[in-house]
């Protein structure tokens, strides 16, 4: 026998007895000093407190059943879904308006400065700059300070092609619109040219949108998907408020989590960083609502606990 003493409960009289634990895994039998009932004793199989839980069940009462969410959780779920609905609807309306505003007439100035990187940056004069826009093309050369400018450029994608003998050509993709424009529209774009062959072209894209049609397609597609998510979230809000058809509430919360993915996939968040913050808010609110709605759905039919 080992020197370890264990306390166990007699299955017959329910009183406790202390006995030395056997050294092997085989049980040893001892008589209960209270009722003489043979009681098996085994060596501890786990370190404390696990073994203590095995041999002292009276010290560790069984856990009670999980609490069922009460009316307060239902109200919170409704508020979360309502918040998600408002955020998604606001994003959908904002992106739709941004696309429509881009169709308004107006011209933009495309300007910048060209430098070469031979040691210190030095303005490069006489560089030929070709501009291709949605409605036509234009050509100019850089001034003595390396600057260039194209006035009255229409909205949409803009391509600048820089060429100069002895330097590798540079091609830059820009975009101009009322609410979203890249460098070169409103603020100068800095271009560095390096010595090289004419076939060694450097292509730089400052925008994911190649033309106005692609820009509008991304905006309005994201707007439509966000509006659809807002509709589903609104249906879920009504279901949560009435505490009926809880699967609709769960679906509304899922829509609040999934719908904001659309602006990211369509490159809208890169054009409008503020969309990222509201999309993150919708996802966070929707995720909490999804968890609460799932719990409410799983415990439906059981009487709620008092809040």
C-alpha cells in the first residue's frame, strides 16, 4: 500500500471512510467502519483538483442548466438588428448617390511634375506627355521645372504616357470624378523616369477603376447588395421584435455580417475609406446579433429566466 490516503463515500450507508490508496491500478477492498460494507478503493488517476472531484463529489455540486435568455435579450437583439438595418441602408444610399453624382458634367485638371532619379531628384524638361481620357486624347511637354498640365479633362479613367529619349517610358493610370479622384487630379502626381530602353515600360495603376463605367458598376453593385442586406435585416428586426419566426432574425443578422463584404470585393472601400468604418460597425453589430439570435432560437419553447 502507498502512503496516500483517500476519502470515499460508502455506497451503502453514504458515510465517509478514509483508506490508503493501493499502489497498483487494481482496486483494494476495505470494510466500511460504519456498516461493514466492502468498499473498493482505487489509486488516484488524476492530479488534484481532478481527483478531488472524483472522490469528493459533495464538494463539487453539478452545474445547473444554462439560463434561458429573457425579454431583455430579445430587446437587445431587436436593437442590434435595427442598428444594422440603418447602417446598411445608409451605406447603400450613400454609394448610390456617389455614383449618380459622378455623372454630373464637369472638367478636371490633370497635372504633375516629372523628375529623373540620377542622383538627386531633378526636374526633367521636354518630356512628351500623352493623355488618353474617356472622350479623347491630348499631348503636351514638360516645362523647364518638369511640370505639365491638362485642363478640362472629363470624368472617368485617365492614362498618362511619359516618353523621352534615353529614358524608359512610364504609363500611369488615374481616375477623376466628383467624389473620388487619384493623385494628378486636384493634386500633382510625381513621376520619376529612369534611363532605359523604349521597351522597358513602367506601368503604374493608381486606381482599381479603368473607366467610368467600371467605377459606376462597382458603386451601384455594392449599393444594391447592401440594400438587399438592409431589407433582410429589416425583416429580421420585425421578427425579433415580435419574437416570432426567429430564423428570420438569425437570417437578418447573417445578412448584416455578409453584406458589407461586397464593397470590399468591389474595391469601393479603397475609393471611400469611410465605408470601411461603417461596414465594420455593421459586421460587429451583426455578429453579436447572430450569436444572440442563435441562442434564442436554440432555447425557444423553454420558459425564460428573469432578467
